[in-house]
């Protein structure tokens, strides 16, 4: 019975990931700068807590944020943008020539997403990991070739924030 349940859950996760391929590709487009949306930058020079509060106020929901400086990541840009016609927050960090993008989107954009659910996948070479919580789907998108474990560990920090 336990084996059957584990198989069912694994199959269900695969179906969810497949159903969200278009969403993942749109996340990658934002990360790579080809999203074509309009971003409203948040004031530079602000600390992360202030940027998080400003983004949450504009989105009308919780926006997770972890202090990634301890992991060597530097904030490059923070913005609120339109994503599928809905407001979303994006935070771009860099380290050693690599870039990650933290996105906070409305939860209903993630097909079959349930509160507390997490996901991780690689799409077209880009690692993506995230979770559904507090009315949003929150994810980390890494550069092509970045190990999935790197973005998954950052997502874990976000979940704890």
C-alpha cells in the first residue's frame, strides 16, 4: 500500500510539472530578460526587508525573502512586474558571474498547486525550484547549467523566511 501511494504521488508530481511547462518557460523568459513585460523597479539602495515590504504592499500578499548575502549573492535588481497580466515580484541576484531570479507570482498561476506544495525541475537547462504558500507561488530560477541543488537550497531558505 505504501509503495502504491509513493508511486501515485510521484506520478502526480510529474503531471503537475508537465502541466506547468508553459509557466516555467515564462519564468525563464523573465530570468533571461526576454519576458517583454513592463517592470517597475523598486528603489535601489534599500535593504532587503524594505524591498520585501514594498513588493508585498504592491502585490497585496506575502513575499518571501531570505538574506542571500550570507551565501555570497548580491542583489542586482528588484522590481514589481506584470506576469500573465498579474502583478509579480522579481529579485535578481548575482554571484561569481551567475545569476538567479526570485519570483513571487499569484498562486493560481501554478496549475494544481496546493498550499505547502514544493516543486523542482530543469527546463531547457534552467533549474527551477519553488513552493506554493501565502497566496503565491514563489520560485528560484537559475542560469542554464546551474545545479538544481543550488536553487533548491535557496528555495528552502525562502520557505523559512
